[in-house]
C-alpha cells in the first residue's frame, strides 16, 4: 500500500456530512540516526563468540581479593579499587605524595571477575557450596527424576544439539528432613552460607583506616536495625525471624551466598529470558554474565519462548548468583498458551522440574483470588502482571479458586525439599499511577501475608513482591502496609515507576521510585530497562537498567545510614577535588562511560592531569578556585604568624639574644651565707 498522503481526503463523521482535512505535515525527526539493526543471525553469532572467548575480566585498576572465613573454603570475593597518591607538595623535580587507600567494593561477578579463573561455559562454574551441602548429610541423590517433562526432554534426541552436556544429578532432602536455610537458622545453626554473607555484607570496610573515608552522615532508617558490624549470628537471627532470606537451592551449588532483607544492603535483580519472538540460548547466557558484571545480585529467567528448559539449564550451570523464575510461564507454554488448559498436576510437574534443575526462588501468584478479579474491572489498565492475568483468566473460565492458592501447602512441601525460596507475586499490581494503591492491590497484599505464615510453617523462606506504578507521595504506604500485613518478610518491588509518560526512559522514572522505596525498607529492587513497555531488552539495555538501579540501591543505603555506605562516595569526592581523573573514572559505577564522556572533549593524556574539565575550563573551575583560595589562606596564615613573631621580637627590644630566667639552683647559689644556714 502506498504511503503517500492523499490531498483533501475526507473523514466521514455522520452518514450525511464530512469534514475536509488539510495535508498532514510529517513531524521533523530530530533524533540521531541509529545504526542499522543487526540481523538475528549476527546477534546470535556475536553472543556465541562472546561465550567461546569468555575469560575473567577486571575493571580498570581493580583487582580481585578474597576474604577468608573461619574455614579455608569460605573465600568471599570482593573487588578492590586501587587509587593513585595525592600530590601534597615538594618541587617539580622532587614532588611529595601521600598514599590513598584502596577501596573495597561488593562484587557480584563471581569467577567472571577474577583474571585467574579458568572459565568454560560448556562445563559450567565450580560447585562452591557442594561440600557444605554434603557435610550436612540431610540430602540424597534423586533415584529417578521427579518431573515427567524433564524425562521427556532428556529422551528427545532431537534436542541433543541444545543440551548442556555436563548436567549434574539432582538432590533432594532425605525423608523427614528439611534443608532450608530458614530451618537451620531456627535450629540455631550458623551455616557456612551465613558466615560467607556476614563477611560479604561488611564490604571489607574494616580494611579502611582513613578518617576522611569513614565519615558518614547519620541516616533515617524507618525502624531498620543496622548494626555497625554484621556477624554470622546476626545473619542467622534475621533469617530465623523471616526478615531476610538466603536463596540457595541445594541443586545450585555454583551460586555465591547472598542475603535479601531490609537490615542488609539493598539488592538489585535483573530480568533476562527469551520470548516467542526473539533471542537464543547464547544470547541469554551472554546477558547473564553481563548482568553479573554490572552488579545484578540475582537474575530472573523469564523465558516464554521455545527451549525454556534447555535455556535455564545453561543459565544455572553458569550463574554465580541466585536464579529466579515464574513457573507459570513455562506451564503456559506447555499448553500452547491456552490459560484455561492449565492444571495443578502440570504446574506441580513444572515446579519439580525447575527445583531439580536448581532454581533458587519461584514467583508464585497465589494471591490472585477469584473474588479479587472483579475489583480490577474499573481500573484504567486492568491486570498488567503476566502471571496475574494468566491466573485471573483461569479462575474466571473455570469459576474456581486459584489452584496456586488451594494447593499452596503442597507448593511449600516441594520448596522445603530443595530449599527453593518463595517470591509471592503481586499479580494485581497497578499498571498505571491512576490505579495505584487501590482495593485490588492491597487485598492481594493481605492475602500474601496469610500465605507467608503458611510457608513459614514449612520452614520455607519467603519474600513479597510489590508494585508497579506508584506516584511518589503514595510510595511509603506500600512499605508500611507490607511490613504490617506480611510480618516484615522482605519486600521486592518492580520500580515503582513514578510517572507514566516516559517510554524509552522508564529506567529513569522507576529508578526514582526504587530509591525511595529502598530507603523506606524495600530489600530488593527489580530493575527496569529503557525497553520497558517497548520490547525485549538487549545486552546494552541490561547494562543501562542495572547501572540505574545500582544508583538507586546505593542512594537508599546512604539514606538509611547503612554503615560504610559512604566510603566510595568519600573516595570519589576526594579524587574529584584533587583532580585525580583516573581515580574518578575507576571509582565510578560505570568507568567506561565516565572516561568516554571526559575524553570526548579532552582526549589528550594531558587532560587526565589537568585541573579542569571542558565544562568550566581552566579559569572557571570552582574546585581549582577553591584550591587557590585554600593556598592563599594558608599563605596569609603563615605570613600572619611571621608578623606576630616579628612583633614579639621588637617588643623585646630587638635584641638578637635575650636573657633567660635564672634557675632555682642559680638563685640559691647567689644568696648570702646567712640565708643558707637559716
């Protein structure tokens, strides 16, 4: 069909009248021209090349360090940013320097951030936790795979070319045993995972000695308990109370232990996964590794396309962070997308399939009850959660209660056997700010609180998912409602987005809400990428979403007053004031971007030592002027001191030498003899 615009075309408004319309003038395209999109084959080939050549990568001027626990196999990885010394005086020929301390930072990249690691995606990562799991002697190898679907996939020779060929044999709890971290915590047991986490949460700040770096503003923590030092016992207590979770499936021993709770550092989740339209296994593994490099504390595989089972196996075997899923997505794919055809038996099989692969937490939309669905009818955007809409449609088509709710205790039994944490999904979250904080949203939240107590009966770890689209003034109520009705279980939110007018920039508008709710007590923030509402994110979108949310999480930690949170900020400010450009780049969350922006206008090496940037130039740099003022003030102080000494000299008669008061002995020696005898 021709795109030409017909002149003087008419649009019929009634049967007997018409309105004449003038030519439509196309809007001027002011956006920069994007490079041509790569073909699907080119994208897959690039991802495959990335995987084939994978090796440990370090950030500029950083090195991997390990903090050792009470036993040799507790080795907690951290990144240490090494800084250049500060020029404090001397001459051009003989300058004097003062050393700056290295800054340790939390590192989620696992072996991918260690230059000395031997990496092979075809084989997977080393099983960091396997010895700890075996030592507890409460698990056993599964004699036969519990999932019928898994057995079918393994029997299908047509899938051999997609398979991960070093698949471990799954384990489960022995009869009568519970293997969750919550169970151990309630028994008073401090596991190696808990000790690992305590070391990790302290961020190596005990290594910092400089007073300038340790200074920190007091925070406002809204009731959070933030001890100066995180101990293994504190970790145990928080897990035992249900205020924190350690997602750590016994079949994912490759993961490095981490914790989610409001009395710990705010965490960030990244979503990856294929769709029925685009992406491949290679691309999803690449996005996983990319996510851990840029700070993802957990990753959710939200695949909805073909080969979900095979994609997830590759992801799990190569992931140093916990992996979450939404099992209803795969269950729906098994019934060709027809929600009405879902059954509890099929869903149960999917849970067993994923638990035995090693999924660390399940999002379960068990709070979408039949009686709540009509509450969404008057909403502007209805039900926007995929899982929520699937279950709502099932409930209405069968006019029965949500089978995830009616079979919730059976779900808990499965999770307890593998230590799969539950992330209770907010299927009725608002999808627009007009729908924020409505009856449907909070009714579901209260039900999630009831389900939390049931899960705790089985020693299953639980966190609660939250919205969504919420204007800033309504955000705090979401946190207070969750704490009250969900018994302080960790809160995990998508944003929230604070306005609806920013397609292409939703990572920004949601980052605002994420920083706020993180400050109020939210334990983990689910990132939003620039592609939100627009399409499946690519590798660069993943990075942009993660950087935005690492900023939000860090801002929340600062506002809460989390001990040590300000160390990196102080190091950056000191480097900025001293014009140590390389240190500024290296301390940044995204060193590559910081450097590239600087070098766009000052690319020469001399620009890396200049006491100005291209914003102000050499004459208008406030920090350079401040340094000049300081130097001048110090000079005046020195001159004033010399003038004071000069005045003292003149007051003493300008004598080069002046008399010293005689000592007691000298006075005594000079007295007459009769005074001595007296």
